[in-house]
């Protein structure tokens, strides 16, 4: 029976080179030919996803920024968006600043040129991360200009104790959903992301199902801390070997990483 298949991208559908193996693309085609709907769910920004989809010749619906925004890349229709409340965001930024943390702001650029990243003065994120973001930084904006359009806060290269202290502070005051991913596979250290309250990849999947008229029943494939809620909610849960430990406990199936074309087995696992 056709169903929704929700998949993470990094270290799941493709490796750190962001090139999907041919076997994965073939499996994707098999799923679509069988009537299944494939939805990508990622922590990446829409601009970044667009470049990688062009590289891999893909046009999928996407839940991006861990559930804060959604777009169907076949039609370029945005079906979902949840930003921080401006007053709550200000308090959140002040709370982090007390810990000497000044995050990068990932924003809704409304499809306009100029960039979807806003950087505060003296940002705390790691140098390599800032260099990666450089082409998408909106140089004409500062945090005060985008208070209604902030979708996620991100820092990389943090000491573990600082990242966890910040996450605990965010959660204790119900300021958002904070996740610590460590070690960060790209930049080292600990990666801290903060989404608006109640946001996860699952809330993005729910929005997609409402928009597409699809039943909220899905298989999920993932590897990271931001996939925990996704696999918990899935009727069929699939984790990548050597992924975030909690996922391995949740998974109905464990498949090989992209280098070993594990995602190519997804059609068989759906039965």
C-alpha cells in the first residue's frame, strides 16, 4: 500500500560529500513508481537544499530547518512556516548572551535575493561554519531587522558543557527546542540549534500531510538527534548504523550508511 516516506538527507540519503549514490536515486525512483510519496526532512536551510537538489537532480517536497519551514521543490510552493515570536526571540537572545553565546540567525528570506543568514556582532559560531555560510549572509541586515522572520538559531564548535548548559536554560524557560549534536561531523565540537517552541521535523511532516491531503502515517529514515521525534512518530522507523544512539533503540530496522548504499534497501523494508 502506498505511503509517505520521510527521509533525512545528511549521512542518510547522501554522505558528507552531499552526492546521493546512484543506488539511492534508483531506490527513490522505485518508491515513486510504486505510488509512495517521499518527503525530505532536514536541518538545512532552503537555499542550501536548493543547491544540493540541483546537484543531485532532485525535486522533492522538503521540511527544512528541523521543521520550521516547508517547500515543495517541484512547484516551489511553501506549505509551512513557523518563526519565533519577536518578543520571545529577544528574551531568548538575551538569555544566550548572558552565557556569552551569540548565534547565527537562520531566517525566512521570502524567496528574495540577499541571503537567509543574519550574523550578530562577534558571533560565537566556529570560523569554519561562518566561512561556509558566507555566500548566504545578508550583509544588509542585523538581528534587529529580522525579528519576525527568524526560523532557527545555530552555533557550531561550542565546548560540550557550554552547549548543554545553554540547551538546559532554553528548555527550563520554555524558550524553544534546543538540540545538541556532538561531535559535529563537519566543524567539530558541539552544535547547538534552537527552534521555536513545539517545532520538530514531525510538526513539519504534519503540515505537509495537511497541505497534501495525505494521511499522517509514514515511514521515517534518519541518523541524528533531530530525527528522534521523527522515528518515534513513524509507523516504520529506520535508522542508519552508527547514528545517534537513541535512534538505534527506536528503530524497527537499521541500515548501512550512504557509503554502503543502505538507503537502497528502503523499498524492500516497506514490504
